[in-house]
C-alpha cells in the first residue's frame, strides 16, 4: 500500500513545482502507473504521448491539456488511445493539480 498524500513517501521532483510518485512499472509490458502533482504556477510541461496510450484522472485541482477544449476539473478523466503515440501535448494548471496517470496499457495486439 502507498499513501499518496504522504509528503515523506517516494515523490520525485521532476522540475520546480512538478513531482511524480511511481506506483507501478512493468518493464515487460511498458505499463506505468503514477501520481503526478503540478503546483499552481508550476509552468507548462511538454509531454510526448507514449506508445500504448495513456489515461489521466484528476484527483484534485484542475488541469489544462493542449489537446482538450475544456480544462479537466477534479473527477475528470481523459483517455488518449495508442494511436496518439508520438504526439506532443502541453500540460498546465492555474490552480494546482494532483492526477493519476496510467500509460502503456492500451496497445492493440492482433490475434491471428
């Protein structure tokens, strides 16, 4: 069990105002699950969409993504399918945000 509200846990500072807590990583399938935190005024983050797609669920605050029309508010969820791999989006917040991010799990495998 991981307490994602514990500031003494394994949160890693990625850049000023932006931190990440890895919850799960499967090197074989490339699936990654993590909590991310972006403070108000934390600037903009450039993300390249990963192979296998990604999903974002906003736990608190609000998050703006350059590929969505409206900001994602607390309780919002968005899915970026595997076909978005390699596309770049900009992520920002005016209020601060904590969000759950899962990636690499939406790969489509052909059945022969």
